[in-house]
C-alpha cells in the first residue's frame, strides 16, 4: 500500500512534488490532497481545512509559510501524520516549536525538518555531537528578492549598486524579520548551535542574479565551509530552484527502500 501524502501549499514547491509523482520518479507514494489559501475545491486542491483533514495521511509536507505551520501543524500531528516543515523559521517561536514537538511525541509521529534549500546539515548535525564553537550562515540574494521585506526600510533596493548587509545577528531575529527568505538559516541553527547562538548575515547584492548561501562552522571536529550558488525559482524570486528539488528528495525518502544522506 502506498504512503498517503498531503501538501499544505501548492506553489513553487508543491507543484514540483506533484510533477515528480506524475513522472513516476517517486515510488510507493500517493498525493491525496493539497490545502491552498485561495477559494478552490477542484481535483486534489481545497481551501477548506476540514475537507483537507477529512483525508487520512501518513505524512503532510508544509510548503506555504510560517502562518501555515502555526495554523495547521498541530492538527497534522494530532491526526496521526508525520509533518515535514520547510518554513523552519516559524520555529523562532520557541513556544510553537516545543508544542509541536510535544504533540508529535504524544501521537508517536515525527516533526521532520528537510534540508530543503541548504546542504551540509548532515555534517553540521554530526559536528554538533562533539561540540560546536561557532556557526555563521551568510545569505546573498539580488535586491528583487528582498522586496516586501523590512530591507525596504533600510536601503533603496531599486538604486543599490553595491552589496548591502541588511541584517547581521542571531538567527532567531533574522529568520523572524525575513520569514520568506532565510528559513535555511533556521534549519542550520536547529541542526547546530541553536537559534540564539547561530549568526546569520543577510545581504542584498545587486552584483548577482543567483542565490548564494555560505555556511561556516568551527568546533571540536575542526572547521568546515560550505557554499552553494543556486538558480532562482521562476515562480518565486525569494526562493531557489534547489528548494523544490530537495523537497522532492525528502518526500521520496519517506517511502523509499534506499535512503541516502538521512
């Protein structure tokens, strides 16, 4: 019997997951329903939470933003499904994080944080076992990616000619201020030193057309650096193409016989 999957959100990420399923590149898994914001009840899509949760799910993948985690995360776990969260920045709210962990434990389910848009979480979480001294995540995106954020109050994004740092501080604050852009920093923080001790540097950079993420960690294991330079999603300039690809990988591994880089 196939694993039953639900999606919360049907944008750049959700559509890629469905496309991979239709192409046959994800085995032993069936997409049952997707919960969307705008009024819509057609095919697998519904904007009505009660209609969505009337289905039985083995796992639900959230790819809709922080509010979706707050509004629906607990119900997913209480209904007996594992919850995959891409909007990890929602967990800058410690109360929310601890509540979902408690609900998952009480129901024998898992709260899964996919690697999504950032690599090296495997080595970072491994290094954390021996002890970390410092972790810094630097996120560089072109000015258009920062439209609609607090960055607009700090610098004129339209006339920017040189890279400009719009935030440099703890991930807990940076991920809260930029909820659509730096969820990757929250994932790195939870994998390593935590939200308050992990530093994030956020840069609006008019000299690039891609998203560049750098991660540096030091600890008892030694030191490592990681850098990715990824193409921007056509559907959403705030996110990279790699995020949707990585989510397909994470969903595939839910039901796969072979699991690589768990």
